[in-house]
C-alpha cells in the first residue's frame, strides 16, 4: 500500500476535481424521471445533454472501521423551476450517517426520514457542515449561480441504495419561487 497516496489527497474546490479519484459523471440523460417538470426536462435534453454533476470518490480501505469520501460538484441550472440536483439515495446500510462539508457555491440538502417521511431543507454553503443521520434519504441541490462543490464522508460500508428514490422520488421538491429556493409538495 502506498501510504502517502492513500493518506494525502489534494482537491480543487473551484474545479470540483480530486487527484487520483474515480469520477462519475451524471448528465441530463442519466436523470430521466428525477425532475418534476417532465416537459421541461425533455425540452432541455433535446437542446443538449448537459453535465449536471460529477462525484469523485476515494475508497482508501474496506472494512467496518473505515471511511470513504467523495467530492461532489453540481453545475448551476434548472429544469423548469427546479434546480439541478443529485439523484439522491438512502445508504444500503441504513444506520450509516454521513458528514457533508460545503466548499464552494450555494446549495441545500433535502433530507427525508425513512420512518416518518418528514422532510428537511438544510443549507450547504462554504465553511459549514451538514450531518445526515442514518435512515435518511439525501439529495444535494445547487440553488446558486456557480458550481456547488462539497465533500461527503461516510462509513466504508454505507453503500448507495438508489432504488427507492428512483421509483418514488422525494416527497418534496425544491423550486425557485420569486428567485428563492422554496420547499413544495411534489405534485404530479
Ligand atoms: O455519498 C454521497 O452521499 C455523495 O457523495 C453523493 O454520492 C453525491 O452527492 C452524488 O449524489 P448521488 O449519489 O445521490 O447521485
Ligand atoms: Mn450518501
């Protein structure tokens, strides 16, 4: 094991890049069904299959005492009134919590408690941390005008469970209303 490479990684919060990390790109075409305004989604996709977000992940070691982390970057943009967002997920190992740290831009995290269905909107901005408890679906949303970048740190065994959200989505949506991020019921 290359100790230095595993223990020291530099990232660029402006560009949303991290040296040596595995990068996943999500484009509009990867997000069919995630935005509430389907007509606006199809119209935007017909124009261009724009990049919506990237996640650069680092998995230094496996095991129950270990941590993984990722640098996320969400581009600024909207589909209709809804801001660019991540798919959102539960952790496959439901009790696993996660710590998000805002690096650049202005955003929010939409949290949804699995047992109660209760939603919370939490700011994600530079020099701040958001604690995502276990058993909570989480989605990150760029409500600003520049790329939103953040770090997420989670137990190595957390895993990502996208299934439930892909099927039924979050109960709430975050829309620009009079230019401000506003939490609304999802109306289909
Ligand atoms: O692990 C996390 O919670 C983050 O790094 C997310 O993976 C990242 O925000 C992208 O979101 P999603 O995994 O829902 O596509
Ligand atoms: Mn997560």
